[in-house]
């Protein structure tokens, strides 16, 4: 059994073991190294930031971290952990973008301070509405805190592992964003579980990670910052925008640094498959990449198959790429492992890629019916999860915590379960996610996942955006009109007239799922509301989006 300790103690122990070893590298433009940090440099700067936080009387209080990808985020995050300040990472607002989400988090979290880089701090001071929640929270620049003398002893090392360390806000793709409270216990349990399940940090051989996921996102923060710090692994970071602008940068970094582990959502694989040219692929050597996980959103077998085919010529191992499953409420990881030897190739006609389970993840998962009774293998139901990785609950929300984190099986096995809100089935050692309970469409007595409608409608149409689609019903009632809104693919020339595109999508959905779409709209690129991690907010599309931005509509 893992010995209980604090996150601060686990990180400091790992850093102290190799003080001169490089732990973090940063490519600010996606290509060239802008910063290289050793273990000793990371620890010393974090202790300076912690000293500044303690001098400001912030111990045990909450700090909103609004810092872009780079060393300032790392120092702010670790400074909070060292000083017993509860860190609340948030997305830095894009120039000219609304501050609504940041104001919502500031108000809901009761943050005592905003920690920001110099650039973000200047932008916020210029744009904050004096009547907004952010106006009532002081903004402190991380470099100013780092000017303090470093702490000799960090109070965070002695913090009770059952107490909160950070608060992770959900993406809000199906509900209002809520703060998930994470303790040292659940963080370290999840890091250990994911490391074993995905075979990261389990070898004596050198390992390297490459990351472009946002630092405030659970995959970027826990998977690519905290996990490597605890496991003593080196990481190369680049900003998300650097990847989106040129997806080849991600693969070039893996090849250049001989990365063994890197992962991303499914849309990133689709982008690479479509946009990395042959000439670049011929220069890549991806034979080093043995753990290529794909998660954070529904994963389709066709996405994995296309990526494998496209990059096999660059040395990508067929067994490197696999699906993982998790959510903020389970800290990060819930399941996902390399397929066992001899496992069949996923059936691309079946649409969803299965997630393979090891013994640890299988023991925590239950598929249940509406009454909380476990169902047999192969039967679809609600996914419930128990275990040490499950978060403590929602911040300052006792009712929400009780409803989501304290479900009980029937008959009761004595353990509380997390209601994930996801629907799926288990068949042997495979978990297949079939949808979100809040995104199930009911038509003609059949239950259909919204994401399946979106995928079948767009899969053979390169001029529409498969990751920019929303299927929904106009009311939460069976038989309510079914609507599909799909964005035009940015920069793509139409391969057929819009009326033919709409007819093709209608036909594809009916042939695959047996349901008829009542209304179909083609929208301008980038017009549908998204979460901070890029997922389409279907509820917001249904409740607040109007077809004013639509290029073509058909009923």
C-alpha cells in the first residue's frame, strides 16, 4: 500500500534526488527552446514564490492562477503547493475575449488573490469591469513573488494529505462549470494508478514527455506537470496555440527529443492526419513513441486507424496508440491501457474505440441501471466509479457533492460511488463509452448519443468540421425536434452545394442510426460556443445560440 504523504513532500523528494537534472523545457514558439529548468532551479523558485505567498498572508486561502504556458505557471503552482495555498488554475483570457468565465470562477471560488504573469496581469487590469467579481480580488504578478528569499522549510510538506491542494474547474460542456476539490491523497493515488495503467515512469530506461495541452486543463496539469514531477520525468512543453497553428510541431518535438510518452484529444489526431504534409512525415522518426494515449473527448476507431496508417511510415508503432478515459471528478485518469498482445484491431464500422482496462481500473468501475444495480457484461448503463482517485467533492457545494459523489449500489457494497454522467458498457477487459447521459437524444423510442449523430453526419464530408458540430433536441422531451448544427471547415472549399451537403448528412444519420433529423444548419467556422478545452457546449447551442450565423438552414 502506498505510504500517505503530501503532494509537496512527494514533489520535493523527487526534485532533491536529482538537483542538476533537467526536468522542464519550454518551446515558447513551438520550435525553439525558450527556457530549460533543472530540478534545483524549479524547487528554489517555487520556494521563493511560496515565501512571497506566506508574506502576503495567503496560507490556507485560495489563489486563482491565470498564467499562460511557461515557467511562471509552474512556479506559481508549486509555490501554492509549498505554501499551503489552494491553487485554482484557470484559462488565461484571449485578447479581446470575454472575461465572463473568469468572473464566474472568481465569484464561485471566493479566491483571495489572482496570480498572473506580467502580461496577463496588465491585460486584466486594463479590461476588468470595476463592478465585476474580479475587481474585488487583488492581482499579484508571479515574478514579483519570486523576488523573495526562498523558504528553508515549506509548510505544504506537512499538510494533511486529506486536505485540499487544488481546485480543478470542469469544462462545462454539459453543465455549469464546477470546482472539483483535489487532495494530496487523490492526486497521488491517481498519479500512481495512471502511471501503472499507461506504463509511464515504470522503467529504468530514460523517459521523455512532450506536451501542448493547456496547463490549466487536467490532462496538461496533472498528466504533464504533476505526474512527471512525482515520477522524475523530463517534459517538453509548447503552448496550445503553437500546436493548433502548426500540428506538425507536436510530432517534430516527439521526434527531436525522442519522447516516449505524449497524448492528446482525438481532434488533435484528426488535425495531424489531415494537415501534416508528406514531406514532414518523411523527416520524422516516431519509433521512440511507445505510449500515445488519446482521451479527453469521445474517441472513434476511425480516428485511431487513420492516424496509425498515416504515420506508420514515420515509425509509429501499431500498439503505441490507445484510448484512455477520465474526468475531473476522478482527478484525471479512470482507465486506459495498451491493448494486450493479439488484441483485434478496433472495428471502424462500430464507431467507438474501446478503452482497455487493467485490474486496478476494472476494480473501480461499475455499469449500473437506473436503480443503481450492476448490469451484466455487454449491457449498456451508467458508469459509476469508486476508489482513492475520486475527488473530495465540489467546492462549497454540499448538495452537488452528495448527489454526484455519494451514490450507492443496490445492494450496497459499502462504498460511495461517483456518478460520472457517462454511459457505456464493459465487455471483458474493454470499456466502451457510448455517450453522456445528458447528451442522449430520444427519437421514435430509440436512445441515440448526440456524438454519434454528429460523427455519422460529418465523417465523409471534409468541408464540414466534425469537431464543430452539435446535435440536440429543442426540448428535454422524447420526440422533440432533432437539430444538427455543423460548422464549415475553416479554409476548406465545398465539395458539393450546401443543399446536397445537408441531404448527405440526413441520409448518413438515417442509414446508420435510423432517425430523421428535423432541422440541419451549416454555420460559419468558429461560431458555436465552446468550453475552454475546445469542446462544443451542446446545451449552450440549444439554449442560447441562434441561427443568425448560419450560412445555410434546412428544415
